[in-house]
C-alpha cells in the first residue's frame, strides 16, 4: 500500500508524521519504506544521522524528489508492505505524481485559521485525481492541535466546508517534540533515536547558547571551520571535491575531520545509498566564516558556513561537478574562483538552466577586485 502525506505548504508536519508512521509500522513487523519526495531531503538527512550514530535502521528511506515518482514508486512498493511518501512543499508536479501512485492520501492540516489554506489547493488536486482514480482514498489529518482549541473538540464542524470532510485523526501539539521530562536530549544520538527532527535538534542546540547564527561558539576553540567526513563504504560517502585543507584529524577508519581557514572556499559532496541504490546525493560549495561572521547551519560542518551553492539530486550534482572541472580546465584552482560564480551556478541550475562558463577574464577581474577590497 502506498500512503502519501501531502500539503503544498511546508512546516505542517509531513516529514514528522511520515517518520513516526514508518517507525510504528516497522515496529509492528511490517516492511516499510519512506520515499522522501521533497528536495529538502529532511527524511534522508534524519536517516543519515541515524546511520552516522550507528543506530539500527528499522525502515529504509529513499529520495525520489522528481515528477517521475509515480513510475518509480511501483518498484519500491512491490518490495514492502507500506510505502510512505513524504510529500514536497510548493512543487505541484511532484504532488501530482504522488497522487497518481498513492492508494491513500493523508492531507495534513494545521488548526484554524488553517495556515494559508494551501491544503485547499492540495485537496483540489487530490479530488481532481479521484475522477480518474476513484479507488483513491483521501483523509485529512489535523496536526498540532492545542488541547484546548475548539477544533480539537469539534473538528468535523471546523472542516464542514471542505471535501472530504472525513477526518482520520487529529494530533495534539507535542511540546518539545525532542524533549523528555522537559529536557532537551543531551546528545544527537538520543535525539535521532527518539525520532526528533534533525532541524529541531540543531535549532535547540544553537538557541541554548544564544549563538544568534554568528560564529562565536565557545566550544569552537579556533577560527577554523571543521567538516566531518564519514565514509561507510557503499552507504554514506562524504568527500571534499576541492578546498585547501588547513588541518586534518583522523578519528577512526571511517571518520576524519578536515578544517578550513576563514574566507576559504570548499566543495563538500555527500552521497548515501541503501539496498535500493542511491538515496541521496548533494553538493555544497561553502565559504568558511571568521569569528563573529554570520553563517548558515550545514550538516557535518561546524559551526556552519556561508552557502554559495547547495544542490541535491544526482543530475544537478553531476552538472556542478562538470562546472568545477571546467574551472580546473582553465588552470584555476576552484577554491580561488570568484564566489559569485558558484552563486550563479546555483541560481541557474536551481531553475534547470545552463550556467555561464567561468573565463580567465572573469577570474582576472575577481582577483583584481579582491586585491583592492582587502
Ligand atoms: N504534532 C506536533 N507537535 C509539535 N511539533 C510538531 C508536530 N508535528 C510537527 N511538528 C514540528 O513542526 C515542524 C515542521 O514539521 P515537518 O515535519 O518538517 O513539516 P513538513 O514536512 O510539512 O515541512 C518541525 O519542527 C516538527 O518537529
Ligand atoms: Mg518535510
């Protein structure tokens, strides 16, 4: 059976519920696969973190964030009892594709005023699909209901104007999804084991010391940016495509940490697979920040970095690798290329357009600008 969790809006709890449903069904002895149909790949990231912490995997997570999902799902669903699609936000072709394959659709809704009403659009798509697939079952799930809210007491009335009215379930707001006895888990391992959303864990960690997204982490003893490279052959392979490493620390045969000085640019490739083949591939081109500079959090990078390029999915990752090869073919170390070039490559590939080639003239202009601004 294929169950799709959908709502064109992000942040309504699709990933959270997909992983929890998968966990419950897997514990009941069912063979389960979660299909991460969101290019954000949060479910994949969660499963990577579990593997990294050597926690057992009770179900498999596969990234298929493309509009050919309906065709690819059939093969996955054949091997499992439950295939759970964690739907994307704001990507209608993938939502449609999920609807073409699903047996059961759960549209997640947050309590009134129903935040942005994006779910109405999702319901419209789902109801439209029922004209060609009458066997499709659609249900609404109210998520994050406060116990005192009127909708929790009388949800059917609140949803009376929508089709279908049938409400499968309402889930209460769990205060601190990643807390136990009111405490944040001390270690990432505990958080991931408990099903805590990786994003929540990181956010809580950061806010605790009020790091305000600037590089002033007191646990970070120098101004180097550290990247953890994990290599579990044929499962998780993280590697540097370019960048001038200032320090390297071998932790064990699978793990090493490489460091970069502030201002340096490096490319970090992550690839993960399981029995079904590649589940995720992504590339980040990052600029290491100095103390006090703003940064974004990036998995495996401590404390974080300025993101110049961030793309997922093998076709895009491959194009970025070609763009890096093209810079090297000019005899230029990609770590020295203008940061704007990587931003440009990111912007163009994000909308499936070909990026401009880097040229010697551009490079000379960048070197000159760098000299006069430093
Ligand atoms: N029932 C709930 N109670 C409390 N927090 C929740 C609940 N469901 C989801 N969340 C939180 O809401 C946020 C968004 O959830 P997520 O599953 O990523 O949404 P989506 O996949 O729709 O973008 C996460 O921080 C998650 O922990
Ligand atoms: Mg999600």
